[in-house]
C-alpha cells in the first residue's frame, strides 16, 4: 500500500470528550470516526486491525472445532417474549415496529435466535455436541456510551453457543472455550486475568470474565457462561437420547468484544508518541519512510525495497507523501507500525535505518539486505 493512495486522516489533537488513552489514540491515528454517540466508522487503518483481530478469533474458534454461521441483526420481538427477556432487557434493546406492524428488535445478543435454529434442526443425541459461533454486529442502547469503541452502541462481537446432552458435556464445551479464549487473547498481545462474574440478563448458573489488564483500567474483553437448560426449557429445545427419552439440551454461551479488544490492546501498548502495535494485529507490519521523495535515488531505492517486501508477503506501507521527514516520523510513531525502514542520506553508503517502534532502537542495514533482515525479525517475533 502506498500512503498517498490510502486514507489515514491522522489528527494533532483528540476531541475533548475522549477521556481514555485508547479513545484519543484511535481518533488521532485515524482508526475510527464518530458518527453519533457510541456509533463509529472503522476507517481503513482501523478496519485492518479489526480484521486481524477477527482472523485470530476465527482461526482459534475453528481450531477448537466450533462452526461459524451468521445470524441476522434484525430479530422478531416474539422470540424474546418466549424467554421472558423482552422486558428484562429494558431500554438497552432497540425496538421498533415494521411496516406490517410487527414488533422487531436489533439484536443485543443471540441466545434466542440460535436456540430457535437448534430446536428446528437438532433432534437427536447423534447431532450433539456442537458449538456454533458468529462474528457479527450487535446493538445495545447503552445509557452512557463512552470511551470510544470500549462502550459503543453498535459494536462487533464474537458470540458462540454450545449444545450438549448433559451437564458433563457442557463442562467439556465450557472448558474448551475457556482454553480457546486464552489462546485468542494471548495472540492479540493482551495481558489478562480470569475472574468469576455476575451472569446478568444472560442468565445461567456460572460465568467467568476475561479482563484485560491495562495501565489505567480493567476491561472486560470476554465473558463465558454455563447456561444449563434455562433457554432450552423456555424455548422447548429438546433432543432424544440414546434410550428414546426426550430431554432439554444443555447450553453455554461465550462472548468476545472483538471491537473492544482493539482499545484494550492500545491501553496496554502505547507511549507519548502514539500506539505500539503488537505485530499480530498491527495494521501494517512495516512502514517505509523515504525522507525526501524528490531525491531520485532515495525514491528509487524506497520503491525497490517496497516491491521486494510485498513479494515476500510482508504487510508494508510506503509513505510516499511529499511531506517533511519529521512529519512522516510523527505519523509513523502515532500509527504504531512495529518496524520503520528509514531511507535517507546514508544511502550514499548503501545503508538504510531500521527502527523498532517498541524499543526505539535503530540499526543500519545494507539496503540490499533489508528484506532478509525484516523476514528474520518477523519470523522470530511470530514464534
Ligand atoms: P459490560 O459489562 O462491559 O457492559 P456485558 O457484560 O454487558 O459487558 P456481554 O453480554 O458479556 O457484555 O458481552 C460479551 C462481550 O461483548 C463483553 O465481554 C465485551 O467485551 C463486549 N461488549 C459488551 N458490551 C459492549 C459495548 N457496549 N461496546 C463494546 N463491546 C461490548
Ligand atoms: Mg459480561
């Protein structure tokens, strides 16, 4: 990607309402734009991070044996009346009447919809256990949307639901998800702890939260629940066991705030100059900074290194803008790309400078060896 063709509207100042460091930096680095209270656009750089987090979540969920599907945001209120959650959710749930006078909602979560699917199609013990999940947009009309994507009204969640024949099966599914969550959060570069939690309106008997440990606040990034038979009883999701007896399915549910993770990562990875992305979720792995685009040699070598890195599968952005070196350095630090390849005067000695964003350490490398050098450090880091 060439910066001049891309869209990264970086800002010198954060809006006054931004209280947390992640909110300030997400605006300043051009990751998000606020449309209205708690409603954000993911600008290209923000979307790239979101997709990387999403892919980590998807890979680990698939590895666990969970199966992806996609449910609609639009749900009939009637389903929520079956479980008696229509009243419990209160004003957090956005409801409206469609043109045929049907009461509808925008889904704040999907226990009802998934249970409806399972009761239609799962009839026998032979079809169990199964874990179904989606990565999908949720709507919650939070009283006080704040801290940017941390408490938004529209946000991206990974929600998974397990279905088992008995309590022992549920325990297995629950533990499998718990282990999967540990892998997901570790790969995202998050320090976290697990603590017993209140199950709130989701219900069930037991739940635990995954809490990211940032500098200034503790953030719930994931929540896993043993629901038992609460939903299957109220919605009549039964299966026939080996002996021909009908029993309610045992359920669990498991949420991850995919968009909130981004803020949690930033809370734990920044300095006075900006974001310091862990490699696994960084929008680009490397930024190439030619200090002067009107110098023919600098421009040429920058483009050559850029091409070479792309050919080697490295996620790289070339800052080819006609701007001062200082301006480009500031933006590169703010946006937090893990490695900066600076192409400047040392090119006379065939050398370019490579800076690691996290340590600020620089090294001079022969310009022909940049790709190998970068490949080595990335390989080392990905281990
Ligand atoms: P919180 O206590 O933070 O309001 P919750 O307990 O209501 O969250 P869950 O129903 O457990 O949330 O949802 C699963 C995950 O979705 C949470 O762990 C969190 O990471 C994320 N999440 C919940 N509400 C929001 C929101 N308003 N904005 C962004 N992410 C959210
Ligand atoms: Mg929760």
